[in-house]
C-alpha cells in the first residue's frame, strides 16, 4: 500500500521502516532537514538497535522527504507520529499533530485514512477528524481518522514493532478498520479493534500503570533500606505471582524518557480538567520526582558537599539501549553536582554527544569507564548499561581515589561487591562496607 508517515522520531521512523519491511511503499516526512539528509544517505538519525540495518535492507520501499505535499497527496494511509510534549500545566501539546492535520487537509487528493500514532488525550481523534473535514481543500475525497497508539520501548523499538504485544486499532466506522487490518496483514500479532476513545485510553492507562508499578516498587525499596529487607529478594518473591510478574519491578532512581513522565502528567491533567481526581497517578508522579534525587541524598552520608570533588557519572541516557536524554535523571543530577562545585566526568556509550549539546563545557567527557573513575572521590551510576554491569569491580577499588560507588540501578550483586573494599550503596539493599 502507499503509506506516508509524518515525523521520523523513535515512533515514526521505526513505524515507517517496519511497514516498508512488510512490502509497503513508505514515504517518511519530517520538517527537520538535517534528519532527512541523514536518512537520504541511508543512515538513521537516532540510535535504535537493528534500525539502520532494516532501513538499508528495504531502501527500495522507502523515501525520505521534507515535501509533505508530495508525500500526502496520493497516500492511502497517513500515519501521524509527531511529538506531543508536555506543556507547562502538564497537558499534552497537540500543536504538532494539528499542524500535520492542517497539511493533510490542504493536500490530500484521494480517499485516505489518517492514523494517529502519537499519544494524544482522549477525544483528540474526534477533534482531528472534525478539523480535517472542516478544512479539507478537496471536498470530493473522504478522509477518515483512526487511532493506533504505539507501545514500543526505545532500545527494543524494532522488535517491539515487528513482534508487537498487540496492535490496537480505534475506529468509528468499518472502512478505516478494514484498511488498517490490511496495513498490518503481515504482522502476526494480536489485533484489537475498539472505539477511538478506548484506543486513546488504552495507551495512557497502559503507560501510567507501568509508571505506577515503578513508583510503587521504588517506595517499597526505600522502606526496605530502613527496615533491613533486600528489595531484590522481595521482588523475586513477588514476581512469581503471575498476577504481579517480574517485569517492571526493578527498583531504581525513577523513570524518565519521553513517555512515562509526560503521559502520567497528561492523564492527571485530563482527570483534573474533568473534575475527576486520579490520585494513584498523582502519587506515582510525586514519588518519581523525589526518587530522582536519591543518590545525591545518599552522597551526603559521605561528603558534606561536592566542592572540588571528582565525581564520576556512569550513564546519562534515560535508560540503556537509547541515546535519548529526555527526562533522564542525569539532567537533574548533573546540574546539582556542577552547582555544588564538583568536577564532573561522564561516561556513556551513546548518550554523550546529546549531553554535550546541553553542556558543552564544564564537564569532562570520557572515552571509557576507567577514564571516568580514575581519581574519583565518588561514582554515581545512573543508567544500567551492560558495559557497567560487566565492569570489573576491582577497578573501582584500584582506580578511584576513594572507592565509593552509589548505584542508582542495582547493577551489581551484593555478594560480588563484598569481595572488594568498595563502599557500595544501592537502592533498597544494605550498604556494603559502610563508612
Ligand atoms: N518514544 C517512544 O518510546 C514512544 C513510544 C510510544 C509512543 N510515543 C509517542 O509517539 C509520539 C512521537 O514520539 P517520538 O519519541 O517518536 O517523538 P520524536 O520527538 O522523537 O519525533 C518527532 C518527530 O516529528 C517531527 N515533526 C514535527 N512536526 C512535524 C511535521 N509537521 N511534519 C513532519 N514531521 C514533524 C520532528 O522533527 C521529529 O523528528 C509522541 O506522542 C509519543 O508520546 C513515543
């Protein structure tokens, strides 16, 4: 089928490339000329495992352009995958989605289905459909709007798309549902056809449930530290209960990324807007805000302040497997360290280029974990990269000025750390070699 995709971020580009891999003719549109240039050269502008390879393999089915008119005019299906960032008041900023809707209304020359993949508040699909039908230049064509929320995770986005847990299709009429079934014909995964508002709600309710699970386990972890239980033993014991499961039970210094923070706030905003409190989600947001500062608070046990201290920061992306820094805990912790007068050295396998754009000076960017920790007075682990998990613990002891490691992601087994002289403080577990 002839498909256009608006937005080539983590969602749009992965969607476009995966659809091309199933034989569709896909044109990906972005307003960012630089991104389009990179993609035209056959490269991916974002780091996502397997994406570049798939792009190259299916290049004959893929076109990249900034020319939306050309892309939308004759498309049978147009996916919208542009950003819906958080506004000051917590609500979702829909201006990018409406901008694409306007462009579609002005250009479309054949019957088509506009598919909203961006995460949008409940009722937005209805508004987009009315907006397009009101503004459409060619009144002879029929434009339908369908909701098709995206559930991929950054770092496993290609796999999550090709082997999706489910494809949710929200429609008000039969025709757009049939078109989307055809689009996803070759995806052998569960498909669920629901009303548009339900589809929109499935997305928020799913993300917010996961955020809630994380905040819940982080609170349990904080209590474990106080009462002398070990969060890893606790979650192992909990996870065997099939009603709970082991996933998303890893205690840490809070969630980040482009989805959970904004989607919890957006649902909270939507509830308030409708005079309906959603207290569980509000609690998840508050817990997460506090959890981000857990390592800085722990550091105060070892030093009064960070003035002139060499602080090694391992990991700056919001999670492993991505170069994305959006809402990463590093973005609130590193400024505090700098403000306090620390010499900050950062190591991250893929995130440093993006971090450098925000902090070009003042920080020493390191090519290896060894370089970051050499002569360090303290080390903070913010992201659980495999390289960090597999790092030889004895090197902390050997290279650091004082081997104090504060691990916000529980990368190491306590039994292993006990074999060293490292002072190791993690989340929800006792401190090894306390000072
Ligand atoms: N990132 C995720 O893991 C994820 C997962 C599920 C759902 N979502 C949702 O999907 C949406 C997109 O997220 P993302 O992370 O891919 O965003 P992103 O910021 O990575 O990408 C958005 C892209 O849209 C482009 N754009 C903006 N206006 C445009 C226009 N008028 N025409 C064409 N392109 C335009 C931008 O230049 C950018 O490249 C959001 O609503 C998000 O909540 C994201």
